[in-house]
C-alpha cells in the first residue's frame, strides 16, 4: 500500500495508514488520503495498467486497501453518443455506469470501502443513503461475509429497496420531513455507540470509499487513449463523485499518464442545489449553506448538505469549471432523450448530468468544438415509480392483426 498519511480537511489532524481510523477525533472533517506518488511512479506504468485485469483493482497502487472485493465493478463502456452529438453539434461521450454490478457508479466507492472493512476485520457495516450506496453496500457486504444495516429515507425508489431486501441487508426506512437528513444522524449514532463500520458514500464518515470514485477518471483517461476530455458533466449529491473524479484526473497528470485535466461541471436539481448556489455566490469551501427542504425526483441527489462539498467546490474552481441546476422536467426530458436516442435507460439522478450539459451548451458556456464526457450514474429500473407515475401504460388488446394495426396507427 502506498498511503503516506491521512489528514483532516478541517482541522489538519494527521493519521497513518495502519491505524483503524474512520474520522478525525473531532468528527468534523474528511480524512484526506495522501499517497507516495514518487514510489508509485517507480512501479506503475501505463503498460502495466493495460496488462492487468480490467476494473477498478488494476489501479490498486492508487487505492488505500490491501484487500479486494470483486463483483465486476468498473470497466464500464465509454460510448460515443452519435445521435446526440449530431443533433447538438458537439462531441459527446457517455460513461455508462448503469452497467456496474448493482447498476450504479456507487459500486466503485463501496467496493473500496468494503475491502477496507475486510482488512479491518469488521463484522457490521452501516450506511445512510438515498438507496444506491446502500444497495451497493448490501451486495459487497454479502460477498465479503459482513452484516449490513441500511438507513434509507421513506421516498427511496422501490427498485433500490428491493435490492436491499434481496442482498440481505437489514433495511430501516426512515421518515424524512424537515431539512435534517435522518439517515445520516442515525448512522452516526449507531456507528459511534456500537462501533459499527460506517460506509456511506461521503468522505467525512469513511475516507476509504471516497478513493474508489477516482477510478472513473482513470478509466475515462485510458478509454480516450490517455488523454482527458475538455469537459466532464457530473451529477452532485454529497459531492464525493465530483471531488473523487477530480482527484483521479489530477493524480494521472501528476504521474504523467495524461497531459491535461478536464473542466468540471457540477449538476444539481433545482429542488436541491446547495453546491450550485454556493458556487454562484462565491462562497468558501467551508461556508456552504445546507438546502432548506429538498424536493426533487432525482432522489439520489437529495443531500441537503453536500458532505464533500468543500472538496467539490474547490475542484470546480481549480478546474476552471462551472455549476448548473436543472428542473425536474428537464431531467425527465433528458431521461427520455437518452433512452430514445442512445438506448440507455438511466434513473433521474443518473441523467441530471445530461440535462445540465444541454443547458450549458444552449447557454454558450461550452464551446461547440469541445469533447464532453457525461457521467450516466444509475440504471432506470431502480426508480420505476417515477416512470409508472408518468407513463401511459399500453392497453391490453385482443390478439388480432386488425385490432393491433389500428392501435399502432402505422
Ligand atoms: C445515481 C446517482 N448519481 C449521482 C449521485 C451523486 O453522487 P455524490 O453523492 O457522490 O455526489 C448519486 C448519489 O447518491 C446517485 O445515486
Ligand atoms: Zn478534524
């Protein structure tokens, strides 16, 4: 392992790799993980990476664990969006994260978080999640022989709850009324009281899983023949995906694997956009106001307080990027567009990035000649409720050609 130290993002407290530590003693910040890049660059080359098994573990020198829990995570396709590129006169690539083992990108961070739990010898893992991270934790814990407990909000999509049940997690659905996220409070309380291993997908409670997000950028760089795109569109909830992706690109540049890094665009729903608001107001990284009462169909992006918002805000600014919010209607429109024009069915949280891209292109914030990667982060079947509430369900017909043809109107 090439971890040098862990440093609290808020108070600067330092820890070392062999300590069994998840947060700083004040529980106030994320333990940022620093690696010995000189030693890594002595051993890790682009050739070596290319000759290894595909997936997130081919970058193991850049991950903070000696263990591996493998379900086929990562190695997702980067697909040229031919139809959308033509329509919008711009070069668009879709990083299709719906193909992960539990159908969302969360398998990247959670695989790393659970692998670290195996290294620590933990028996119970606990998470707070709108559904995807919990589903992923349940699957990887099942694989690793660890018990899992998941606190999810009452509005979590049925597909996600079904996953939790089937993977054998203890599922606790909590009523969420005000502005405080009850799932996080409960996770924190039981983790501290019973010494359970916290594995949400935000850094302040588990710094190891945060690192798994980096692998999405490593893959994109490899898939673009060791270059980076001009822009990358990232949907934001807690901000871990965005901040981790940025760290991944920066590390690859530091190791001289790629010449440049992309600009980052953060996308949030209008019904919960604390990071976008903070960016537009020019706030400092530790001065992000929580959203009052979140309300959006993109339930995966409904964190009123972006736990990794400090790192995410810094990443957007360092990259020369931007932040944009989109309405639920724009998200639903993009969901349809992606399915009908490119054949990828994603959940609302997973296509907010596309809605954001369309808005930025229309506004002229992105140049027409640019190469853009859009992260499509979660599969459509997870949120069937959203579809069924809006779609017209076809009637049941007599199996008669005339009846069928008159119905089809073709
Ligand atoms: C499908 C999907 N996309 C994007 C995100 C946002 O990721 P993050 O919370 O790391 O910002 C989530 C978070 O739950 C998600 O479920
Ligand atoms: Zn601290």
